[in-house]
C-alpha cells in the first residue's frame, strides 16, 4: 500500500476532475500536481472510514481462486493467474499483519471441480509458499462457482458462531458450470451469515452480483492491475461484525518464554513440526509453552494441539487495537501562518504551503504527509501522545 | 573523517561497501525533572547530557554522511533540541575543536535550557516516551521521503531514560513499536534507573538492544560500547546477552500480567476472569463456555 504509483488512484479522484487539479507549479513542472492528487485521494479514503462500529476480529476467510482456462488471458500482465497470485502474496502478508489471530484458506476452481489447496490456518509464510506452488497449475475448463462455495461453506459451517466468516472469490470466467441450482447455495450462505465478496477480472456477471448482494459482501470488476490491488486490499480492513454473529469471551493462553534464572534450557521437541513432512521435527531450546498443558511451540499464534487452547502473544492482539482506538481525523485548514513547523516531522512550513491539518484533540498542526502517515500507519497522534492531558484520548474513547 | 576501528572480512559485509549509505540516530533523552533519578540528584542531568553529547559526536565522527537528531522528552511536551528549528547557531572554531561538535554541544545545551525553562512546576507526571517515539518516526519518515533516490538511510532511535514505563501508554507504545518494525527503524533503549518491560518488548519487536545499565557513572562507556555500533555489526561483537522478554498480557481490568485469560471476540480486550459484559465495547456475552462444556459436534449428513 506504500508504493506511490500515480496511476494507482486515478479512478478514485475521477477522470473528469483530474485535469482541473493539474496546475503548473512555480517552475512549470507537473510532477508536484500529480503527487498532490495522489495524496488528496489517500486523505479522502481515510476520512471515509467509519469508526465505532464493532468489528469481527477473529476472521475466517476462504479465498476461492478461479483457475479455469479464462485465467490464462493476458489482459493482466503476464497472465491473469500470475498477476492474481502475485497480488495475493502481498495481500496475505498484510492481512495477517492487520488481523493477527485470523485464518485464511485457499480453494481453486477448475475443470468444473473445486480443490482445497490450503485449510484454514494463520501462518502467512505457509500460505505464501503454497501460493507460489500454484504457478504451475494447469488452467483448464470452466469453473464451478457452486462447487467452490459449497466446499468453503462446509468448512466454515463447523466453526464456532463467534467467528467472523467470509469468502472472497477472484473470478476470471464469465460463466460458471454448476451441478444444481446455485440459488440454494446462496440461500444457505446467507442463512449462515457468511459474507461473500467477488472481484471480477473481466466483466459484470449477474450471479456474482446477486451472491454479494444477498450475503452482505461487495462485488466489483477491475479496471486494471492497480485497481485490482486496491480492491483486494480493501478486504484487509475487518468488516463490521456480521449480523447474528454471536459475541463471546474466548479463553486464551499467553505463553512466555521459559525463564528459569541461571539454568540452561533443555533440548525439547516442538509440537508444530511433529508431523511436518518437509521440515521435520526439530530439537530446540527455547520456544513457547502452553500455560495449560506445557506443550511446546516455536511460533505464535497457534491453537494448542494437545489441549485446544488458543495461544497468542499479547502484542499479537495489540496489533489490532488501532481499529478500535484510531487516531482522530485531522481537519483541513488553509495555511495562514498558524504554525511555523509541522508538529510531527518538524518540516518548516513555507509560503508555498496550501493547507495544514489540525488535530481536534491536541490542536497541533501537521503537514499532509504526516496526516497520511499518522492515520495510515502510526495510528497515534504525535501531538496528543506527547501531552499528558491528551495522550489517552482517541476517537471512540 | 573516517574511523576504521572494526576490521571485518569484506565478503560478509556487502552492505557497508556503498558510500551512499547514511546512518541516522534519533536520541530521545528523558529530561523530565519529575523522574526519581533527577529529583534525588539534579546534577545527574548534566552528567547524562555530557555523555549523550559525546556519544552523538562519536556517531557523527564515524562517517561524514552520518546524521543526528536529539529530542528532549517530558510529560507536557517533547521537542527536537538538535537540529532544532530556526537558523543554526553561529559557531566559530574554538581550541581546534571540530566546528560540528561545538555546534552539536551548543545547540543541544541551549535548546534544552529553553525547554526546561518552559516546564511547569508540576513534578510528578510521567514522561511520554511513546509520544516522543511517534514524533521521531514522523521525522524519520520525512527524511525517507526526501532522500535522493539510490541513497540508503538506516535509521534508529535510542531512548535514554530514568523513568519507569507505565501501562497507561500501552496502546501508544504498541502502535509505535509496530510502525518502527514496518519502517525498519531499530529501537534501542538505555535504562538508567528502572527496568522497563514495555520498552524492552519494543527492542525485541524492532531488533534493537535493551540495556539497564548497572551504574550511572559508566554511562558514556555503555553508550559507546553497546549502542554506537550499527545493528548489522552488532552480531559480530560481544554484547550483553538478550534478556528473555516477558510477553504475557496485562488484563484490562487490573493491569496485571496473566498467562491464561479471556478475550472479547469483538474487540480483543483481555480480562482475567469471565464477566458477562465487555467493559471496552459493551458487548454482552452469552453464558460462560464452561456451562456448555460438552461441545455439540455437527454431524455430517
Ligand atoms: Zn509533517
Ligand atoms: Zn493530536
Ligand atoms: Zn469487547
């Protein structure tokens, strides 16, 4: 999300307005204007985020990827499939970064069949590895949307009701070849409260639109690869908790690394690699011990294989807190020497400054770059956080 | 100005061959007069400051293109005392001292004096280190944006403090740690007086070093020995072994460390016992899971 590719945000500002905004700056260069448009688009997107809604943080998402013949089309470079896989890699990494105790599964559709590539799991590295292997998949026949959905439905149905359950379909084909009436599948998905979103790579397909509408998901058709990326990455923000989803208090374990003063840790076997074929079980010192049954794991988060307790580290949970306690949105003002420097990056404001951004909590002024950085990445207002009278205030609190 | 004090085999350090590499240190100095250390003995401030200035100059001396920023952190305000806003001071060479060093020393001392003069007489508030780190990250992000393409900027933050870290700043701490990790900014912490368990987590998350110095007299030695070497070189040096980091959760109700707890499925707040309503997001929960212990298994048709 950090690349500043100018064309990335063109569709957002709208083509018709773009030319109005492009003005030559003092030296007659256009670059500055273009950068300006991109930044404005970013700001607009930020200010549109609605805060205060409840979020489904324990997300369970099935990605259903079309691997039919239509995915070999070269309208995306180098092919639709390769482009989708590349984007999905980045997506997985970012997804787990923002939804730390969530799980993703992967299903592919080809030759009228559905095939599960990856069960629901919460490890970005393993997912990326299995995506890499999909490169060589033969792209044959038609997809069956119904078979793909049924497979995901079967797995999601068995999950506890407090979990947020979602399906994301990436569809290249304009047709689907289904064994029976797909409407009944859509009805069961709706009944289970499973949110289905579709990203179409070609043109609008009625059944996809219907599926998204009925289940509370979103349906979009891409314009180009950067639009594709943007649509995909929109799925990273947790959706408002699905209606009817039960809330629960879940028992969790917070393992700490063994710390017995002055003693050498013994070599022990970890449970994560016990039956892994390609890596094999390792004898290691250190690791995380389940506080309930003392099984050892070399990575968190994980569900204890022996006693079923979900094991996480506290910072893992804290990674998501910014969704609940976001930094206040800044207000835009025309620059009239309100401040000499930006309270964040210390940039000297000059005559050329058009707008400055004021935090409604701490009343400090910031430059546009800091406005974006604070709300997109940092999630803490540097002005608020350095003053004892404001450092605990947030949008919701 | 180059100091070849560490000789390493060339093939192991390709990242040091490039001349376009700049190393930036942002030192965050906790000069809050409210901290116990300074309340007990105000002279310590000068001692610490002198050590930090000597450390800063050593960093600048290592490579001509190295960069430095120094911040003062209090409870009401944190400020850049070097380079500081406005025009740089006018310094002439004194006693053959390299002008840059004089500039660093004079600017830091003058700006810190100004900063301290603006401090209110309230002495018992905590230093908002998480906020100062947030400012440092904005500053680093600007330098990253404005550097010329092809240049490498390696940035790190060194926190020097005698305060304790409190769970009040928990969210802000976590936000700055994860941001630093994302931006490849290393956070080092030199604790002068008390053990800092939250900041220690920050060092662990960002790959920095945490050290609680055994005695204040040796501050400069510790700074030069432990914190001056750039992170990639550190692996080759004999440094204090990393301490085990306590990653247990602090429950939202009592701020106590727990190893088994209950987490709200809506907002991920952590509680040490079951309660029927979440105090963070006000969600009402159904009956404790213990009462329905025999989980109903869905039977496949
Ligand atoms: Zn700024
Ligand atoms: Zn603020
Ligand atoms: Zn809650």
